[in-house]
C-alpha cells in the first residue's frame, strides 16, 4: 500500500471532520444521559472519523475527551480514558492498511478486536487509578464490578469481566453505525465534490 501523504486541503478537511464528528459524539452522549442505557456509546463518531483518516480520528477523540474532562465530568482523571479512543483509531487505521476494502466480515472482526482490546485496556486503566487514588467505578459496569469485587476477585479481573460483554454489544453498535455513517457521509461529500467540479468545468467554458 502506498505511503499516506495528506495535502493541505486534505488536512483541513480532516480537521473540520474531526470537529464536526466530535460535536456529533457529544450529542450522542447527551442523548444517552437523558435516556440511560447500560452502554458507553461514546465512540460512535470517533469510529466514523477514524475511517476518514488518522487526523480526523485523533482530533475527534481529543476534543471529545477534553470537553468531557473540562466541562462535563469535571474530573481530573477523565481525560486518561482518551487512551481507549486513541486505541480504537489506531486499530481501525492499522486494519484499513492491511485491508483496503472493508466488508461485513471485516466489520465483525473489528467489533471483536476492538471490544476485547478496549476491555483489557479499560480494566487496566481502572486498576491503576484504583491503586493510585482509590478511584471508584463510575461506568456502566459499576454494579457488576461491585458484585464481583465483594466476592474477593482481584480488582483487574472484577473490572475486566463485566466490560467484555458490554463492550462487545457497545462496539457492535458503534462500529456498525460508525462505518455506515462514514459510507453515507463519504458518498455525500463525493457527490458534492463531483457537482462542484462539473460547475467549474461549465464556468471555464
């Protein structure tokens, strides 16, 4: 595969997409908080951005977690969870590098790869925070974590076990909808670009 090189126009487009998709991510998060479900639903449009490119993916992840840390959660440790979003961007970009054409089987593989890695990573982050600052589980798995920890399971195991099924379901939704959003938005932008090119050709005649 050819080395990825971005022009200035492409970089500007990636930055703009990252900002817009971050706003979409925040919108989904607010809807989720208004109608709580036991899922994270905080990476849907980060995944969309990651399919567009590494720049848009990282910008979307950074702005989303920075906004949450500064204005929503008001928690000094909140930004550390951005590691999970950056990991998702990295996994998608590495997968696309190996498989330029994404099919249904690829989406299924991405769902399970992301879910397992993020579950391990999330449990590890929680365990470290718990050791350093007696961090309390605040996520959607807190009830199951509390049950498992009361039964003398190690912190890491108690944090990991409930995360796996939740992340499989959550990432199943986010990766599927994120990819569909990418395809839809990509087709829309391509059609707009095509119309713009045709208009330029007419103006030049």
